[in-house]
C-alpha cells in the first residue's frame, strides 16, 4: 500500500474518531436548552461571531425561546434573552453565573491575572478598595471631573464652530481623568503621548471583538505561533510598556504616608501580602489591572459621549430642552454639579436613554456557571459559557414603552422626576457589573451637562438629519468618522 494511501486512511480514521467524540460530547449535554444543530467539528460558526449577534440572536430566540444553545466547536454556549431571563441569571442567581469561561486571548494577554481570570475576586476587591481610597464616588473625584470639563470646553471653543470629530476630544477628556486616577498624569490635549495612548487603547479594545481574535479564541493553538501572537497582542504590548514605566517610577518614589494614585495604593497592598505564597496581589496583577482599567475606562465612556452628542444634533428639540433645564438650574452662573442631578431630571434621562439605544456592549463579556444549575427548566453543567444578550434587555418591549424610539420619557415619572429602570443594564448586572460604573456615570453626567451648557451642537453644512433606525444600523460608521459643530451659546457665560 502506498504511503499516500496510508496517510489518507489515517486522516479519515482520525477525523471519524474526532467527529464521534464531538457527537458523544454534545449528546452528553442533552439537558441543555435547545438550539440550532451544530455542524460536526465546527459547531455553529455562523452564530458564534458575536458582532452578528444583534441580527442572529433575536431570530434564534424567536425560534427556540429566551434560553438557547449555540456551539463553539464542541463546546456549548448558552444564550440568555429578555429582561426576565437575564435578571434571573445575573441577579437572582448572581453567584452561580459569576464565573468567566476560559477565553484564550484574554488569558494569554493577562497571564491569568486579569479581571476575567481565575483570580478575579481578590483582584476586583483590591481594585475597588484602591479606587475608593483615591476618591472614587467622593467629592474629590467630582472635582477632578469638573476641572477636566473646563479643559474640554476650552478645547471645543477653539474649533470655532467648524466641523470636528468629537471622539478626539471626548477621548482626551476621559483619558485624562482615568490617567490621573491610575498614575497621576494629566496631558495637554495636543500631547503626542496622549494621542498615541488613546489610539492604542482604542485598537486594543476593538481588537477583542475582531474576527481574528474570535478565530484565535476558537482555535487557541494559533496563539502558539510567534507571528500570530505579535499581531494579536501588538496593542497590548504597547499599553503594558506604557504602564510599566509609570509603575517603576512610582516604586522608586513611593511614600506610604502620602499615596498619590491607584498605583501607589496597589504597591502598598503588594507590600502587605508579599509574605504569601503565590499572592494574587503582585507586580504582574498590578500591571494587568492598570492596563485593563485604562482601556475600559477610556474607550467606552468616550464613545458613549460621542454618541450622546450625535443624538443631540439629530434631535435638536431634545437638545434645546436639556439646555433650558440646565439654564434654569444653574442660571448660567456655574457648571452643573452632581448635587443638581435631582433638578436636572430630563438631562439625566436623556443620558440614560442615549446609553440604552447606543447599546455599547450587546453581549457583554461571556459569563460561565460555577456549578451544575437547574435554570428555566434546563440543566446547565458547571463551566458552561453563557452570553447575557443585553440588547434584548435594553429593547425588551415588556420593559420599555417605545423600545425602538429615542424616548427620554422612559426614565421620567408622571411628575417629570427621574426614575431608575431595572432593565437598564448598560453596565451589565450582578457580581460582574462594570467596575467603573460609578465613575462612568459621573463623567457622562458632568461632561455632557457642561458641554450642553456652553454649546449648541449642530450637523455640518449639507448633512441631513437622520432617524434612530439609521443611526443604530450605521453605528460603527458614525462612531468612526461622523463630525459635528459646536456653536457657542449666547447665554452661556
């Protein structure tokens, strides 16, 4: 028998064994929710790419119900749809749905010391303590954001009413706020160091949802190849080198009697646990925490601010009402502050509604169950990956009166006062809710209010106003290149 024939028969035999093992594994998951039949070896590749979830998941939910299963190769992924189902998992069964599945790109990039790795509980707890010690949620943090808002207003004033891309300025403002929190550095908006940091951070965040990263997460052996690792982790390497320099500077100048920022507080914590064997709080985790917070605390808030301003130029009547409310409360004599939130109910409602329709993280980061669990009539085995489809929560017709419209009244009661909505899960929910939620909420309210007080935002000449359907369907294009004009208001002082 020829060698080629032997090789062909061996390959067929191995493939047959692999297919049989995959089928056996899928058969063992018979208690899982229903879903589309997986292709042997491949699973459901047409559904596992999460950038298409907004289109495919509603169709699957309509066919299979609010809980269904798709397959990543031979591994099941359970998808949760609708407010009641997502709430049941993330809030009512918060502990059982608090794990993360093994995500190769994230794990390799953080060496297992990231917020989404096996050490997440102690790292999250340490980070929360360090951030609170530095003023998170306190008046000192508000003063930092208010100070930055003045720099942002000045930068927009210099555009002279001409078209500009707001993401550039929003990124500078938010990037400065988070950088002062993490390593005590504030940059001029034109500083090349800041611009390079923002560009790298944006690429880093967008890379996690790219097709290349998706393929590497499905076939992690690709990360063994040096060329592939270099491509996938290029921005991660830049950010780590950027942050490492600050950590080294802080280590040399640390004064435990007068900690300056997050890095100082974390270095002090490292000293406390250095006697432990394999401590979670260590030099490696500090590097990974700062990179993660820098990335998460810049790109998401900056893009949300840009989208909110885009909504104002396409809904000028809403913008005018926000400005009227701000003028009535501040008398144009001072910047809006957090204490003004109850009186700026409509402004607050507009910000929340913009976040709802923007739908920044449709699938959030994947969860996993910590134990075998009976859920909604099905048994989900320990370790199974879970996708909370947040789009289905933010657009659930049982929770929102007009889910397909931009309607700030969703967040106002009959008396015109702001009303929180349980289905507002823009920051996710449960034990894995966004670590920087309180800072992001503060930034959105203070920066947006300061801008609307000082400017009227308009479309560039020759640009047509669009409805919400167009804006959401073309969200990526708009966020990448859309421009607006900032016209100084005559009443603003």
